[in-house]
C-alpha cells in the first residue's frame, strides 16, 4: 500500500517541480565545484595567467566543457599551451 501511495505522490506536479529544482541545484553545485577545481589547477600550475583565466572560467555553464578544460589545462606542458586554451574561451 505504501508503494502505491509513493507512486501517486511521484506523479503529482508539486513532486515533479521539487525534483526539478533539486536537480538544478545539484547541477549548479557541481558546476561551481568544477570551476573551483579548474581555478585551483590554474593557480597552482600557471599563476601568471590566473587573472586572464578567472573571468572566462566563471562564464562557462556547461559541465562537459569544464571537465574537458580541466584535463586540457591539467595536462598542458607549458604556460603558453594553457594560455592558448584559456584565450579560446569567450569573455
């Protein structure tokens, strides 16, 4: 009986709306964490480009793009390589 009540609740608009709000909040938190990870990598490896990188990095909304950039900057061998990746980002 409880399972049936739960299924009924899951099908209500308010439940769906709350679930969507929670999912959006979780995605925003993950994006913020990815931004912080990327900024920490830049600061640790290439501190001279941090001022250029920060405004571009915080503009990125797509988590897949952030993950890709974390790998690219993390594996960049030189500051020049890292700067090129950063400068390709929109301001």
